C-alpha cells in the first residue's frame, strides 16, 4: 500500500483519524475513510465491545449492524453490560482472519486480515417504533427476506430488548493482504514462503427436529450470507 504524506491526504481519507485511533505501528496498513471502515463492518456481523463495568475492563461479543453512519447492537434490557455502556466510552472491534502468512524467518510471519476499530459513546434507542425498525433492519441484513415469515414481535419482547447505537466518528480500519515481506537477503534462502488463505463459509441448512412435518425450506435461505 502506498503511503502518502499527511499533507497530501484528502480530508475524506482521514475524517475518522484522531490521536486515539491512529496507528502507531504498521501505519501503512491503516485507513481512516468511511468506505474502508464500513466495508469491514458490513462484511462481519460479529463484533467485540470493550467497556468498563464497576471500574474494571470487560469485553462483550455480540452482533453488530450498520445503518448509515451509526453502528448498532442489541441485548437484554436486563443486561448489566449494556447499561454500563450507555453514555460511556466504548471500543467496538470487528476482525476477519483471511490467511496465514509464512515468511522465510519466524520474525516476518504474519496474518492477512481486515479489522475495524471504532471509539465512541453509545446511546440507548428509547422510541418503541424506532427500536422495532432497527431490529427489523438487523434481521433483514443477516437473514434477508426472513422477517416477513416470522410472527410479529410482542410488546413484551420489544420491552425486554435494548438497542444501542453509536455514531461512527472516530476509528480506523487495518488491512493486511498479500505475500510475506522478508529481509532482502532472505529471498536467496531455499525456504518455501507464501500464504495459506482461509475464509468462513456457510453450510447446508439443518432443519429443527421440532419442525412441523412437510415444511419446505424457504427460498430466502439461499440469500443468507456472512455480512
């Protein structure tokens, strides 16, 4: 990746860059534009949220989804974790491992990956209609076409669910791709080097044994994807 001087970078390329989000090491792998960050968020619904509860650090694995310039997640209204996050500083992280990078020395081994890190203070969605709309968006993004097949949410289910949202105003994407980068003299060594690619994949749907007899798998199952 070509590294440009800060003065040469368009504002749109650095709009999410702050002193907290900028990469100190391997800065050539960093990207601070919305397109790069959004691409990572949209490709992987699983995230980890760093927060403090009772003054001690903790991390919550959960699903996230993006709507415009906000990232959303949900959980139980009784969740201590979600209550602790509202209005507090949190860090949302999404990571995808794309391959092992085997170099000619142990020092230069690495992994190809895509990651996004967002900092901010989430707020709770309190309007009932808005909450239902955001939950529908989550289902539509992860399971396209499924919402219409489901029974409507009950008022108690909506009440028992909290939805948090956070503006995407500070963060960074970090991307590593391609072959290993070795010391110049090591390229003369008779040692195999390269990349072992990896990816997540969906398998054939497995019906619930409790399904009613004769149920046919819905067409929308063919549209389910990772991100």
